[in-house]
C-alpha cells in the first residue's frame, strides 16, 4: 500500500547504496493494514533504485601514521599546534603523492583524513586511476565509497534517566561537561529544544577539552553555537562529486534540511522541559536524556542519504574536536565485501575512535523482523535496537445507539457533545465518480450539499493495498476542503488495523481510525439500520449520528517495552556470506517507536508536518540517541571509564522482564508477540538508573579488539594490518591471566555468543568492581537449551577497584539446529545484579 509514499521516499530518503533487498521483499511482505504507514516508515531503509550505484569515489588509506597513533619517539598523543602541524604535513604529502602518480584532471581530492586514519578520499574519472593507486608504494588499503542509510516527552522517565538527574545536579546539569557528537543530517539551531536560557548550565562555556568550531552559513547564523550547540560542521564533498547535493535545498551549512538530525539530537540532549507544540496543541514537555550535555553537529547525511567518505570525514573531525560520545543513526545498508564485516573502513575507524576514548552508539538497522539483518557489526560499537513505549494515544467514536468504539488518530474532537450526521463516502459522491472504491482523496467526487456538516466514513481495502492506496494526509485535506465535520477511516476488508501503525502526525480535522474489524462491522450495521434508501439503493435519509472524542491526550499504561517489528535482528554476521559471528548484536534496546522530537520546519520529507517544529517518528534512528544520552550521563558520573566500561554498564543492568517478572517480548511481522531473545533486544531494555551503578564492569581496550579481529575465521595478520594499520598483537603476559586469543569469544565482552559449539568451549571473563564497598557475588545460571554451563568460582568477594577472572565452561548436551539462549547472573550482597546473556549454537557433542 501507499505507492505514493514509496515514490516519495525513493526520491527523498533513497536507500542508500542500493545494498539491501528490494522494497517489495523487505517492507511490503511485512505490512499490516494501515492508513498511516507513510509516517511510521519515514526512517526505514528502503531500496528505491538500482542494486548498485557506481559513485566513483574512493577512500585510500596510507601506510603513514595518523595523528592519534604517530609513534616516532613519542609517549603521548600529539595535541594542539603540534598536531595541526602534523596534519598540514600529512595533507601536503597526500597532494604530492597524487600529483606524482595521476594525470592532472583525472581526479579530484575530496578530503584528507589525518586524525584517526591517514589517507584521503578522491573522485576518480576512471577505474584506471584506482588501478594506478592500488599498485603505488605507500598505499595500505583502498575502498570504494558506498552510500549510508538513515536508519520525547516521556522516554526519560520510561528508561530511568530522570531518576538519576538529581544525582547529577538536577535535570539541566545532567550531562554537563560532556559533548555528544551527532553525525546526521544537521540541526535547526532555532528549535526550542536547542535554544539557550540565561539560567541554564548551557550559558557556561563548553568543556575546555572541546576544540570544535562553528561553521556558519545559510540558515545557520553565528549565534547558532552559543550554548547547547558548541560546534557545527558539514561534510558533502562526496555527495557534491556525485551530483546529488543541491545547495538550494540541502544547504551549504550545518542546517538540517531533513528533520532527522534535529530529531535525534533532541532525543539525546534536548533542553529540559521544552513545550512540545504541534498544530497549535501542546502535547507535553520534551527533554533529552542528558539535558545538560552539549551537542557538536557533524552534518554528513541528507534527504537522499549519505556517503561513507563524508561520514568518515565527520567521525575523524568529531574525535579530533574532542567529543565524548558519537551518536550515529545511519549505517551501510548491508554487509561490505571482504574477509570480515568488522574490517570495512568505517568499522575500523570507529575502532580507532574508541581507542581515543570515545563511546560510539549506532542504530542497529530497520530491516526486521528477519534474522541476520543488523547493519552495526563490531563489538566496540554499542548497537541499539528499537522498542515501543507505554505511551498510547487513544480516542473513541460514540454512535447514536450509545455504543463506543476505541480508535486511533491524533486529532481534535468534534465540537461539544453534539452528535453529527454520519455518511458513508460511497453514498455522497457523484454517480459517475464511484466504482465502489471511493478513497476520499479527490474533493471533486463529492456532492457538497450532502457532505457539509457530516462525519464521512472513508474506507480502504487492506487486501488490495497495491491498488487501493490511500494517503491519510490527502484524506484529511479532502475532508477539510469539502466542509465535512470529520472523518472515520476503516478497512473495507473488515480486518483489524495494527495499532502500532496509527497516525503519527496531528490533524486539526476531527478524525478517527477504527482499529478492530468487529467494530467496523458493528458501525456499518448501525449505519445501514438508520439509513433510508430508495429502490435503486440511493440514500433518501441519513439517520445515523456520531461524535468523535479528543485524541491528542496521551495515556500511560505502564506496560513493558516490546521489540518493534522493524528493528533489525541478529545474529551478527562475520562476512557477506552471512556466517554468524561470535558477537552479540543488538547490544541493547531503547525506545524507538512513536517518539517525539525536534523537527525542521523547512523539511519536506513528511509533507503532512511541514512547517512544524516537532514530529512523532519511529525507527532505530530514534533508539540510538536515547542510549547516547545515557552514555553521556555515565561519562559525567564516571569520566575515566573506557568506552567498553560504559557499554558494559548499560548492557549488564538492562531489563529483560516486565514489572511482574514476565519476559519481554518481540513483535513479528504478522503482529504477534513472542518472548524476546538476545538477537531481538540484545542484553535487554536500557535502564539508566542502574547503569550508573552497575557494580561490576567488563573492560576491553584496543589490543583486546585487535586480538578479537585476529581470531575471526578467514582474517589474517595482513588483513588486520591493512584495515587498522596495526598487526595482530602478541599474547598478553602470563601474569595477565590469559593466553593468546583462540576464539572471538575470548574478547572480554559483557555477553557470550558461540556460533558453533563443538563439544566444549572455555570462556574467561574478567570483571572489575566499580562499587563503593566490598561485595560478595554469587553466580546463577540459566543454561541455553542443549548446553550445560558451569561458572567458577561460583561465589567470590571483590573489593572496590579489584578484578577477578570468571571461567564459564560450555558443553553441548543435545545438539540442535538453531541458537539457544540463557544467562549468567552475578548477584551481589549490596544489591548489584550483573547479567551476562548467553547465545549458543550447540552444533555437536563430544564423543563418549
């Protein structure tokens, strides 16, 4: 259904790179009857074009060191003037290198990368250029550019963020001193979620460690970076080189022409208690997860998508500027070719960002509920799935016989307590206009005297949505133009309409969507029983009446989050052959469905909300900044923690049950729900209040991640050296308590994933106490099906700052043909609870 939307999204939110399955395969197969799919899917990755676009942009990595790892006679990372001098020298060397190998006019250099990697991006006129460079001395790695896909009034309290604000000096100080780098479509600096007040902590100068600048330009004046926003840049050289960037509509400035970037930024760190007004109605007060944190904006995506070379330039600059957290609500739309999914240039660069101490949070993708659809792969990235919340917008229609039907729609009510005449659209159109399938999108069809002052029933056919293709915005516009009192929308096929696909934009015209097929049938029985027709079936008298109630007030049920059906699922994959990886993905789940956030009034991505400053959107794009905000709170509370410690704290404290102790659930494409697994929700639903005090953490550093890469099947020392510029490290010293990595599971992660358990596997984990007191922990095991699990020691005492090694031994007891799931829970006597999810494929048992 909604072919008009499909065409619209193809032109404005094109899938980036054409690297996923076709729209009909990945989206249409999973659609539920809905009239409002246009809004709910605005951020899903849709393939609207050819299977591949040859951009003729390449990223070239040189063998020379970048700033962050320059090693000659050095014991510290270069900073300040010294680093700037090295950058200038590196850039000059890039230019000289290109001039010496390539003819003038055969290329255009787009970027020099100098901070995290040493290299450049260039736009090549022919493949011969690339062949010349690939054989040149000093070139380590070449990757063709690919396109990238873009993947809240209540959610701070829903995930527990507001509960920790008092510990951090109050809401407006929560996140103070922390800078979140948003790599997205830019920002609208005039939105109230980013405006500065004289009483807020934003009036203080940014952290001294942050060195970013504010690039001004069209709709981005010099005062844009005077408080909440502390830095802003834009990156579009690859998009310009390929001809997709249009300065008139995409803006040569950090201004957000799309809305996506403003939305994600406000979720992460929008101002506290900002009135959320849309269509003149106050829907509540919005706050970011870390209202006191600052925002650094790196615009590298546009309504048409983005390019990896632009994103890499943005990441390089963000880390150089000194951000503490990177929020990335975009990703390649499929697995890159090569020996491992972890070795594409972006994944490698994000590893170097974590080496620099920056926590990277990324949306996991929107291709669920199919398995193996995650597009955030590496263990150093905190990958976020999307869930529902307990906020619901409900309204009712009351018909003349007193019956009440629950409906959806964010609209005003019909005025007062008055009952309005009810008319079916088919009964009030011109004779030559209807073929029995009036969809209410053409005001010329209607007989004006018959519709004015009435509530009109408009229908669509969910069983034939390729042809019967209604657009709710067009329906609302038609009803307003013909002078009707309101509209009721329902399914001609008498099917239920999925409540999660309810309207996502407010309307001033009273409207209601009948959600249940049984209610639709009851409504029509009442209508037919009170409508007088002549012998030809024409209506002589309309006797049915109806009233539409208010639908813009939210209710909060307290129900647990459910994994959204579109949220991408694990298992993670090692390579383009889709072999399962021994890495848990997603890592955690956060609210992503129907989330309020800032919006750019100039955006035409969703015409029904054009001109508005706030929008209600869905996607893992909305989930990731929730976790980025929580990471900022942790960074404020624990500024010396490594990115791995921050990830561990968020994962081990996540919720896996509701308030009654029932397991969380995941939604499938047919609307049913089943118990959620770690491949649906990662370690569980983020709980910010517990994440600030996790008790124990699992730490890992750059060398640990290198050992992980060197343990990936099919990856050798040369591949690792090519990707990250460092070889496989030697085993740690015997005193470190472990030998060289033999398995990917040897990485000290806050989870255990075994892709093929052949008999037995020993997994060691090293925990570090971040509690304030001595604490004794006991290990409790819920073993995956077909697997026996033993933890030793099963009980241990640990002092603050101390570390202990745990050994988890897994044995296949009943081979199967699928992953099974369990957990190890470490319960401390000071109330800490550390949960380690287990995902194991029991492939074969040991011979007796």
